[in-house]
């Protein structure tokens, strides 16, 4: 539809034929699309937004984002009061919604112990989850693929989910296995359904995918599982980034979980134990095969030698005269375990199948790092323009309206944001105005540090963060509270 939108303060005053209404300023959006501001349901940008250098969040704003959800995959800060203070100290460009991270809570109570929680330990974790929900968290995230979350029995997560349910929150999970590492992709989706059903809370399979050749084609089975659960009354959702490559740590991708018990130091010590390495090498080799081989792994960050960032593991192995397994072990030892990778592991057909589902949200899973640091996944800079330009405008995988809804009204509804995600009278004025014809992701896998183009105006809580294609100095973002008691910048 074509209409005028009037903004007064932080809210939308009116929508319709408003030519006669007086205004301090009129923005001409002729030929442009006016949309609710985009909401990223899964981002690792929280670390950067808590710093003075990156609090403006320009790579996020340039994508049309007005709200981001942080502390995904069970990681991030446990003390949400302290985290909120860090965000508000410098001011923030976009709004932030916080999740309680299961893995971090577990680590605080149990360290990186490979065991099930005792009743006493579970109660302490419940207290941490309860404290986070009291601070306004929208729910709890887990990363059951990662240590220490991988050491948890699903019954532990169900019990913590019941605490989340007391506050009307949701559960979002990097599932235990997106391939066939352990229990398999389908059983891992079933775990999210189990938590959602038994805790009676919404469940989200986050960055949903079928990872690696062994499970290519499984998207339909994932869809059937989620559809069946929804038909049974379980509130199930998913989010997805529009790329055929994921990003994670080299150790998380290839090192077997028992070898990671006790933390990074313990893992590195095991690398020096000949007997343990004899057992570990075949497992690393199998995990490498699961991801399609060394040619499908690109180094994202390698602090000891940044010249290797952007290169494939196969290239590095060849240059060193070693096989990929020995190269992996060597690089992890050299970097004290801190090696980031991009992993090319998805099939276009699976991406499209999942993208077409009405319960699927767009999310980035991206980072926010200083411009020029490392070779991060381009999703940190281009997820939302890519979704609109590539998959809606150019390839017509989904209609434009569906693509927009997947990053506006749908995540707002799932997260119970009562006054965001739609352009209606009385709603908060988080608004993106974009030029669809010229909207584009500029970032690439080999040259990712490039801002997206095409967002002409962006209002965050009624104030322009982007004005006629240029960033302003406005930091009008808020730390959102699940109940709407948003926090403004500290004085």
C-alpha cells in the first residue's frame, strides 16, 4: 500500500493520507519502501556493542536493523544487570534484547565439567536463570553443540525452561547436532520440541540448517517435525541466515567433545598426550569429512599469523607439508585454541526449503568487530539486504512481503514485543526506508568488511540513525525489557 507515516516523539502518530498534517520535517520516500525496522533474532554483536568503539553499531544499522537479540547459543554474560550497564554507558545505536545464556550459567556453576548436574547444581542454575529473567531477558538460549552445554542432559534444559516459562519467556537453541556428530539432526530438533512442550514455552531452532553432505536433503524431515509439533499445539519457530556457509571455532567444528572437557587448557594438554591423540585423530578426520573436507573450511581469525585469515585449511596444510588433521592440531596449539573458521557446508535446496516456511525468521548469527579485523563471515555486514535483494527481489525464492515479515513482524511476535515490528498508529517508530532497486550486500567471503547499501533512512525509537543515506551521531537505542520497561542511556 501507499501511505504517509507521521512520527511524534518515539511513536507513530498516524498512517494514511496525511498531506494536510503539519510537520517539522517531511521525508520524501517516493519510490522507496517504508518498512518496520529489522529485528535480528540471533546475533553475537553484544560484545562489540558494549564497547565505546563499536556501540554505534554501524554495520548493523546499515542493514536496516533497529533491534538485535544478544547472548545466543548459550554464550554471553550471565549478569544481565552488568551487561545492560555496559551497553548503556556509551549509548547504543540499535535496540538490544538480552537472553539468559544456558552454557554460561552452567559454566559458572559447574565449570566445564563433563557430567550431569546434581540437584543442588541445577537449583543454582535455576537461580541464575531466574535472576536473568528478572532483569528483563526475553528467554534462554542454549548451545548444546558447544562445551559445556553439550555436557547437559536435555532434562536439565527442560527444568530451566520451566523457570523461563514463569516469566513468559522463550527458548532458542543451537541444537546439539546439525549433522550426525552425536544424536543426529532430527533427534536434536526433537530436543527443542521437548523443551518447548514440557516447559510450555515457545521454542526456536536457531540458524536452522542441514550441515554437511551426510544430512543434505534432511530439510524436509526438519520441516515435518516442526509442522507436526505445531499441529499438536507446541509453539515452534526457527531462524535462518541466507548463506550456504556457517561460522564457528575450529575446535568446535573438529575436536571431539570429550577432549574439550575442562576447558581450552585441558584440551591443549591432551594434544600433547600420544595415547589420547591416537584416539582423537580418527575422530577429527571424521568430523572434517562431515563438513565436506579441508577445502570447505576457511580461516576466519588466526591471531598468531593474520596472513592465514581468508585461506582454506587445505591451502595451509599443503603449504606446511602436513595433512589437514596435523595442521588443525598445530594451529589450535599455536593460537591457544582461538581459531575462527567459515565452513561451507549447506545445500541450496535445503536453504530454500527452510526459507519458505511461514515460521522461519531471518537472523544473522553475525559478529560486530572492528572494521578490518580478521576475515569474518559476510553475514555480519549483509544478512538482511541479502535476504531482500537475492532471495526475494532477484531469485524470488520468497515474496518480498514474506521476506520483510520474517525480519519484522514475525520476530516481534515470537519475542512478544508488543509495540515493535509493525507500522501502525501508536507503535514505536522503528522504521527502515530503503531503495529496493539499489539495496545490496557488498560484503563477500574474502572481503567482508564492507557496509551494505540501500538503506536511505532509519529511525530508532523515532530518531534518525541514518538520514538520507548518511549515519548520524544519534545513539537512541535502548536495552529492551521483556515487559516493555526499556532502559535508556545512563546519565
